[in-house]
C-alpha cells in the first residue's frame, strides 16, 4: 500500500461521514473543510482505525498537519507486526 | 434501511428522515454508528429539516464532572431526542464541577437545571495512605470520599430541586497487586468498590446512581478502559463505555417520567415449559430437573416468580383449551407458578390482542402497562398490530437465554425509593436482627426450626416417573441398595399392588430443594421389605431420614405389616450409610461381607418428631 492508495481508501470513509463531498488531497486539512469539526473528527478517527485495523498511539494524530501526513501515519502503523 | 439511504433522505430534505433516524438509533450497537447518527441529526436540524414537534419543552440537563464531557453529551442528547424526551444541555468545564456547584452566582444556577448528571473524578477516588494501613482508617476514608460526593449532590439539589444522576467509579482491570488485592481496602479496586457501596447505600432520595462500575463490568473492564482517550482528551472511558453510559443516562431520564410496567402476560407452550401440553400431555412437557431444557424452563418460572414478589402482576394468555392449559398449574410437580400466582388466565382460541384488551378492562389497568411474552413471532405480530400499546417481547430460540432476555428488557425496574420504602426498610432491619439471632443459636433444634422446613410425600406418579428414574439411577452415596430402575420399571412398581413407592419433596425458607428422597418397599406377608431407600445428600442432617421412616412405618402399618426389613448392600460409594439402619433403631439380624440385614418391629416403634412440617402424605388425597 502506498500513500495514494491510503488516501483513496480514506476518501470512501470520508464520503460516508461528510454530507458535502470533499476531494481529499495530501495537502488538505481540517481547516479547509467547514464540515470537519471536532464532532466529525471523532467519527472519522473511529472509522479509520476500524477500516485500516490500526491503533494510533497517544498524541500521534494531533501531530499530523494534513491528510498526506495522516496517510503516512496510517502506513507506518500498518507496517507494524 | 441503511446508513446510505438515510444519508440520501437527509440530502434530499425528506421528512421520512426522522422516523428512519429513530429506527436506526434504536438498532445502533456501537459508538461509531450512534455517533454518526447523532451528527446527522444535528446536520438535519442545521439544514432546517424540521423534526417532528416534541411533546413538550426540552428538559434542562446539566452535565458536569471530572472529565471532558464531550462527546458524551452528544450521545445523551441524541438518544433523549430520539426517545421523545428531548433535553437542552448545559456543559460544565473539564474537572470544574466542585467550583461550579459551589458558585451560587455561576452558569450552572443561571441555567436552572431540572436534571444534573454528575461524574465525579476517578482521580479523587484514591486511598491516600499505604496498603497495610488499618482497615478502619481505609474504610473511614472511603466513607468520607463517598460523603463528599453526596454532599455535592445534595447542594445542587437544594439549590435547584433537580434530580441528580450520579455516576460511580469504574473498577481497574489490570493485574496490579495480585492476590493481595483482596486483602486491603487501600488498593484502587477495593477502595472504589467500598466507595461505590457507600455512595449507593447512603444516597439521598434525590440521587439515582448511574452504575458505571456495573456497565464497565458488563462490557469488560479492559474494553471499558481507554488510557489514550484519557491522555488525549480526558475521556471517562472507551468509546464502547461512552455508548453504554449514554444509553444508561437516557434510560434514567426516561424513567423520571415513565412508570414501570405493571402486568407481565405469559404464553404457555414453549414459554413456561418445553413442548405443547395439548400434544405431549402433562407427562410429556419439558419442565424441571430431569433435562437441561426442563431446568431452563423451571429457572425462567423462578425468575418470573421473583418478579411477582417485586409486585409485578402475572397473567396468562394462551391458545389452548382452558382445561388443558390449567392442568400443569394444578398437577405438574415441577411447576413453580401456580394458579394462585396468576391474576388473569385466558386460555382460548380468540386472538391474543383481544384477550389482552379484555384483561386490561378486567384489571382496570391501561394496556400501556402490559408486557406480553411469547415464543411465537406470529402472536407477537398480532399483538403489535392490534394492541400496539402493549410492549411485546419475542423470546429467542434458546430457553437458556429467556431469563437474561427478560432481565435485559428493563421494563420492571423499581423506581426510586419512597418514604414508605424507607419505613419498610426499618421493619426489615428489625426482622433481620431477629433472624441473625436465630442463626447464631448453636442449638441444632433451634437451627432446624428456623429453617421452616416443609415436606410433602407422594406415591409414585406417571408425571414424576422421569425424575424418579433419574434420581434412582444417579444416587450413589446415600443409597442403601443401589438398585437401578428405568422409567418403565418405576411405572411397573407404581402399578404393582404388592409394592409401595413414594418420594419426598422438601422446601425451606431459602428455597425449594425439589425431590430429595425415594423409598420402594415390597410387602411379603406381615413384612415390608425395603427394596430401595435413597436420598439426596444436599439435605443430610435435616431430619429428613426420620420423616421418611415415619412415613414408611405409617404406610406399613396401613398395610397390616408387623415389621420392616432393611438391607445394606455395600458399594465403593455408599459407605456413609453402612450403619444407617442401626442409627435409625433397626436391629442387625445377619451380616456377611456383601450384605447387612436389619429388622424393625413396628409394635415398639415410635416415630421421632421432626422440625419438618408434613403437608401431604403418600397414598392419600391431597
């Protein structure tokens, strides 16, 4: 799996949660999407952990600045045994 | 209907969105799903897709505590809106609850809550000393911790009149301390348990305990904990726990307005017993300790009987002829429920919805206080359609789960305590004092008397045959001859006039022991030969032996016998009754390696008085 594939899968998860369609790019972040508030964020994180079968460590998600970095984090956690 | 369809209803601004949202909320089984539905409800409101008009103004709910109350409050708000008790929420700041409650001029009191959900901080529920400190010191600190929380609850209540929902403390689920954990109140687990008990048992009347310790235990302690969620956003537990907690809070809020149900209406076949009594007959239905299925049905009846004790009215509604339907209640020895337990008995061929309406009229109660239980989906459907006020419970496929299903339906939970309850508690306390006295009496006679034992003797009956045969074939220790008999052989004994065969059942104030003794005797001239004498070891030292012998002597005399003849046949397992006949006053007449023979002359025999009250004798009309 590479970053583009992760973002493609993220796109389907986001489509399920957001009402207004959002096209995900590596550079996009929560600030760019009005619907991406803290409420939606919780839904997204729970859905992402479930869909990718990963568990982020404490503080990690907060430190990602955009979707690209978030996808890299998913890849890193997925590569763990 | 699924989430994608719901989303399109929302995007297209369709009013069907609301009933579908309600339905999916009822089915939601995890945090993720419920949370998504909750966020869509908010979006629908923001898009001016107006919800149905609520029944009244929203209830003012303040949520405060030692945690971040976000997103818990979203779930609570959503569930309350969907169950028709909408709330307007005021949220306290993270861990600011003590100040919020103390500050009479603050936002909490300006809001004027009708209900307050208070989640005291786990971090303040910790013993300050050492594990090995004296127990009294640890106990005092636990009581003090609970009292401090109760004091906060009392203060808010005094200033606002609000009902208080108070969460207790989740127990740790990690292997800290090992076996030593149980030996001190200073450990987190035991300390919190003690605080939880103090909080609940001493709660003022305005407080309802929201039992987080129970909820966490139900889903599993490890599953309920979420250290990451605590460090990142100060969550009170995992998303799974938030889901359970929000549902509990919504349930408690609904309970503030809704009376518990009053009447439990029961189907019969495959609900109270296994099988169909009209087809299988009284002997053929599955009920009682002969089979695992029979035990499960009996356990279900016992639970229903306990509901009756709590004040729930019991009724029967069955598609059956009346005579057939009442027969098990009158004649089956393993029935727990009897006709006297049933306030209304409808066994006929009318639709069940009609019967329920008639019952409601007869009992002068609203149909909305009725709960109807059936294993048949078609009957449930008829009631849902034609008596929709009735709450229905469709029993699952496995009777082992019936009790749990009824326990989890949450329809018969007692409300909060009343002054009357408190008074009754005092009476019970006095009573408990008397009982405690009794049980401290070391005298065996007084102990037996306090048990309030009641025994019944019955000649062998066809209905009992499976149980008799089962006990005959499995008893090893208290069994004088260890002669095994099939069900057919038991029936043969029953039908042979030269034999007597009887059994004894025993109950006491702690419960029903069921069938506990069996004797078979064969008349030969003026002698009654004891073919079989066996007993369940559960009731040893309870004077059952004496009562059984008294009955045997009575029956033998009634058949003009002068003597009883007993024999002990030793096996690897029945050593305990080697001297049994000797102890009972029989004389040893012959002894070899493989048998001991005894006799008892009836002319000189006086039955020993016992503390067991005999309410029925064998071979006599009951």
